[in-house]
C-alpha cells in the first residue's frame, strides 16, 4: 500500500474536509441562522462531536492499515468477520460524489462565465442559474463529465502520485486565493460589519433546526461518516501522531470556513445585500455583486470560483478512495478496474441527479415529492452519515478493547484527554447524534 507522508496526510485530510461545505454552504447557513450564535454552536459541534468522531475514524484506520470493512474486523476484540458489513458506509461517499460532481460542474461553468459577462441583477442571475439546471442538460453533462474525468485521472495515479500530489498543489493554491480575497475584503468598509455579524451572537436565532444544521455542517465539512478519514489514516504510518494531525485538520478546516464567511459577508454587505441569501448565495447573489465591480469584479469572480473548484476537487477525490480500497483489497481488483467500476457508478448516478432537476425529465425522476438529486442528498447527509458515526462510536465504545485504544492515544496525548474522549465517544456523542437524527427525521417531533 502506498503511504502518506505526515504532511501529505494532513493536506489530503484537510483537502477532503475543505470543500464546498466550507466556502459555499457554511456562509449561507450561517446567514440563515443569524451569524454569531450559529458560529458558536458550529464550533462546539466541531470540538465535541466532529473532532471526537474524526479521531475515532483515524484510530481505527491507522491501527488496521486496511480498507474500511477489514479495519472494523481487525480492530474489534474478537476479530469478528461480521463487522465487514460496517464497510457499507463507504458507499455513501460514492452517492455524495454523484451530485457533488454536478454542483462542481455548475461552479466550473461560472469560472468561464466570469471571464465574459456576469449578470447585473438578481432576476437575470436567478434566471440564468435556473436555465442552467432545468434546461441546459448538454452543458451540465459536459461539465459533469469533465469533473468526473478529472477525479478518475487523479485517483488512478494512486495515494502518493495522485491524491497526495494534487493536494500538495491545490491546497496551497486555495490558501493563496483565499488569502488574496481576504486582503481585499479587509480593505472594504463592510469588513467590520461582517466581523460583527459573525462574532456577535444572537441566540434568539438558535432553535432545533439550527442545532441540526450545525451538526450536519460539522459532519459534511469534516468528511465524517463516509470512510474517508478511516481510509486515509490506513495509509498513515503507525508511529505518526494521528491525534495532532487530526486536530490540525480540524483547525485548518474550521479556519477556512470562518475566512470564507468573512469574505462573502464583506462582499454582501458592501453591496447592501442580505446575509440570508440561502443556497443561491454563490450562484445568484455574488455574481451580481461581482458584476457591479467591473474588471476588478471579474478578477475576483474568477478567483473565487476557482477556489471553489480547487476545494471541491480535493474533496471529490477523497470520496471515491474508500470504495477503491475496498474493492482492491476485498476482491483483489486492480486499481484501474476498481476506479472504472466506482467512477462509472458515480458518473451514471450524477447523470440521473442532474436529469432529475430538468424540466424535461424531472417528473419521471421524482419520488415521494423529492427529485433524485434531493433524495441522494437527504439519504447521505440525513441518514447514512449520522448512522455511520453512531456505528463507529458504538463500535469503539463496546466492541474494541479499551487498552488497545489507550495504548494508541497515550503515545500522543495525556491520560485525561484520552479518558475525556473515551467518555464522549462511548456515551455522549452517539446519544446526541441519535437524538438529533430522530428529530430531523420527524420521529421525535
């Protein structure tokens, strides 16, 4: 098995974590729930739930040095082969990648649009975006194919020459672009207002939906519950400090989300736009703002959408790797055959997802009031990822020898921190996730 270097693991795991969730979703969800109070709840969710689960996946992967299914078996007390069924969590990554690739295609379209003419008003911008997703099937297919082809090409190169190398290139580039955008945002009068909005809490905006949104955001942005962190950790030498590496990934991921929020809210407030622009913030609100800034606006638009593409690609390659490792190790497939199988699967599902939003095929691909795109999103983010996290916590708390975990952790951290993590992972985190999950599904309402 190819191995990550320590910096390679940190960049790859950070690349997996840093994606559309940070730069697109976090700002608009923060805007919907009033800013500062949601940021505090989100940070608490990262610290006491997200990081706990991240460490749980990391210790399993680094201990077993194998695919997700085998990692569960090898880490369990009795080496029980029935734990291979826990490996099903990897397939949520493929489903996410299906519609993720479509969204990345939209963003790539906006990169090229930014070179020409951006919409100058919200109505035009909204119509352009609506036309893209509902009528322009051929253009969406082109970009989806381009993104899927890029992901397949990268993962075919393997851990060192593919995933690690692309993260060594794209993550620093992403940092440079965001730093440049942040410097520009700092020069705007609206930056102070953005700072106040994001760090002055108004807890009247926080309700059960905000709590669910914060937990979901923590899971999505840290790539939890899809087997990615477990798989990446399996490619990390056993002596590497996985605790420190995990904390660094969480810090990088959270910092980029905060920076992206400050940048976007500075842009919005400078133009007198609303903070609660919703999911259309990136595709409708921001293009109009950039349009009003002339040539400078085009430069900023290209930079911003390129940052999104870079962040998205590093996340996309991480979503397919757990499935690849599973088929390579469990079924003795070559990397090429496994890549063709997994790549073909998410590519076809992606086509179904984009067709389900079209005027022409939408009705035929709508079930129980949701189109295929929304169903894939709901099943993965609202069901599969939380259940995978609960399963992982229960597994470590009740089916793994505590002495094994203690031995792994005490190489890198104190007894007090280990015991705190163990109590959280065994009792508190799975209970909290379960309550929030049942609430979201309407079972506790």
